[in-house]
């Protein structure tokens, strides 16, 4: 558990996810934010109470939704694959999808919806190009299991895995501008390879991207 | 098919009359209320109860909207039945709607029979002159919007410029939605529970069975039972029994009663009475002691008429366009009368309007009635939402 990360009001430990901090740093204060797959609202808690953000969340796990709403956060039970279509264009300044893209049915459509309803999108995902993943597949010939990808192939929600390079390629294909990007290590800290895509693709456990429409 | 199931016990007649004689705290509005049907009801009487104290800033008022057969006695012993208030698990000191923090108001709905203007009340003419008889079937048809307008007059009379929250389940939830649509600047937070933005064909169908049962009772006399000294107790009891089934779930009925017999350990094909039958009969017979048949007809009609989308050009999103209200929509997994899909419609419309909305489906096997019962996840959601809303009050 990372130190110091507790909710201001409730005192509950926020999360062991330092990457949430990195995401929060990308968000300008007092903006409108939608967090897709917001879990129990750990990121929203930071955004609402430290950045004065008008924050909303959607989450597919009902237990987590109840947890978040009971914390006073505006969260709805919904499915990113189907329910983003109900939001109007430009409803938010940022739409965030952290560590969830790989679990959606149609990642490309979800990204398109995010950049329709939001001016900017912030996306993080586990990097399948990480050297440990590559090495595990090469040496064992079995589906890799890492800290970020810790479930067996038959039981994983992660059905659309990609590498950092793959994601850059998709952004180019879809015409999204990558305003910022980071490679993040397994502790959720920025990696020193963040200037070099090829190195990041090998050494970063997660990719974190700030996108906008062209 | 056994034939010996006893009829619901006929209600002791004087009880409803006693109920009518109870003085209810109320406000009277001499100017009356212009109803959706075009009639002006003059004067308008709104019976209500309050709990807790209004703060100096007048910023801690919560309006509770009751369901079809509820009333204003939310959190105190009911004056007719002597039973605890219908939402004492939710409203009171230290409860999720904490009366040590909030000033809680609940009004008997327009068309009701607990002191507000309604069929059992004395009829008045266009000038407001008493006619020496109850309204009965001549009481004008009312809508959910009329009920909400009457509540808004009460809230203004009580000197409250803006409600902190409006909360209600079932028909109460319809009023919550109507409040948010009609007075978006006079309510800060809205919590519609186990409800829908319109009454479905299935909902209307069940109501019609109840109305037919009442109409078929020989004691109904075309609604003029007050003239004949009778009540359609049997028909009203059957209406209640039918409705009560829709408030429960198959799971809940199985858990509570299963196939157990009241009359003995095993089926004898002779005068057997299943526990579930006896339970429903009890529900029916106690209901007629406190409820007026014409009120039941009036209010079920108001629910059937309700269609918030139709009121806004066929689009529910229009009802909440640019709404500043904070919403928390709640449904229950086993509620088949107001299923989760109907709450989801509301949530999608609110999203389309870019409104601030939370939405929780509570897992429960208790059916529609779950909103009235001990559901810890419901309590956590309500208190958490109110706490979060309080941080943003303006």
C-alpha cells in the first residue's frame, strides 16, 4: 500500500494504484470528467476533492457502484460497451478509461465514443509488449501471467490486450492526437524510458495516454 | 380445486369512518389548485407531517413522497392502525434520512384519504362553498403533476425556498421525477426509488383488475357507498391482494410461505388453507380499515396517466434538459413491477441531458417492497448520496 493515499474525508486508503495519481495530474482543475470503469471511485475521490472536478463514474460491478455511491460519488451502473452511446457530444472535458480498455468488447468503438462525448480522453492499459510478458511466452510457451495480468487465459476479463506500439498505431489510424503519453512501471511510477516508444514498449508495464480529436 | 377458502373477513364498518374523523395536521389554500383536467379545486387542503427541525438557513428540508397506499405518517405510530410509520427504518434519528440533521416533510397526496383534498373529503363548488356531501366519484381526476403542484404549495407555505432533497419510492418516485422536471431550481437532489418515468401496460393491467374488483362489489353502489352506509370492503380487499402479489417476488413468497398449510400438516383436500392465502386475506382485510375505495380508484388512475416523456414532447431527456438537480436512481434486482430496466431508461435520459446522476441496482429477493424493508445496501446508498450532496449544496 502506497503511503499517504487516503481519502480526505473518509480517511479510507484510496488505492495502491499510483497510476491514478499520474492520471489525476493530467486533468485540469474544475473540469467535467467521466471515469469509465471507475471501480469503487478511488480516482473520482481524488479528482472531486483535490481538483474540484465535476466527476461522474460508470462501473459494471454493482458492488463497486454501491461502494462509490455510498461514498457520495456520482456513479452509475452501466456497461462501457453499450451505455456511452446515451451521452451527448462534448458532455465532458475528459473521459477516462483506466486499465479497462483491454476488457471491453469493442475497444475501438469505446475510444471513438470517449472522444465523441469528451474533448479529451485519458487511457491506460497493461502493456502486452513488456519484456516479462515476451519472455514468459518465449520460455514457457504458456499465456503469460504478470502482476498486471494475473488471471489464467480462460478466466480473464482481458480479452483485447495490446502493446504500447499497437496503441500508437491505432491512434494514428483513427486520427487521434497523442497530447501526452507515459510508460508506467509495475509500481505505477513513470518509467525513465518515457521519451522512447520502443524502450517503453519493452520496459513499461502500463501505457498512459492523453488523447484528443484532430 | 378446493372451494372452502374463506372470503376476506369483511371489515368492521366503522373503522374507515373513524379514520375520517381523525384530525390531521393540514394547510388550506383558499385560492385552490388548477388541475391538469381543467377543473380548479377550491379550496385545496394538504395534510402533512414533519420530523426534525428546519435550520436557520432553511436549507435542510427533505420532502418524502409516499406510494399509492402510503400516507404522511412516515416515522410515527399510525393514528388509524396503531402500527409503526411506513418508513421508520429509513427516517428518524440516526437513520439514513437522519431527522437530527434534516427537516423531513411528508404530505398526503392529492386524492388521498388521510386529510388532503380527495374523494372522502367534503365536496366544494367552484367558489369553494361546502356541499354537505363527500366528493366520492365526483372528485376530479388528478395527475402525479397535480400532486406535486399541491406539495409545492405546501413547501412554499412552510417558507422553504429550495428543498435539499425529494425522495420517494414507487408512486413516490414518480413524484420525485415530476418534482425535478417541474421545479428544477426548487430541489437540489432527487432520489427516485423503484419507480418508472411512465406506467407500463402491465402496471395498468394490474390496476384495472383492482378497479374491476372494487366496481363489482355490491357494496360499491357506483361509488356512492357513503350514501348507503356500506363499503366495497370485499372488492377493495381483492384489489389489495392482487396488488400485494405484485409488490413481492416469487422467491420472497416461497421463502416466507412455501406450500405450507395453515390448517394442518398435510393436504386433505378439504378446507385446506395455504399460509400464503391467509397472509393475503389478512393484507386485504387490514387495508380496507384504513383506505377509501374512491381514493384507491383516483390514485391508481393518476399513476396510470403518468408518462413524463409524453409530458415533454415524447422525449424523457427533454424533461431534464440542463437540469441542475443531482439524481440518485435506485432499483431492486427482484422488482418485477418497476423493474431495473425502467430505472435504466431514466438514467439514460438523464445521461442524455448530461445531468448529474448516480444509479444503483440493489440485489434483493424481496421484490418491489424491498424499498420499504431492511436493506443495508439501500441504507448505505441513501446516506452516502445525501452526504455527498450536502458537500455540494448551493
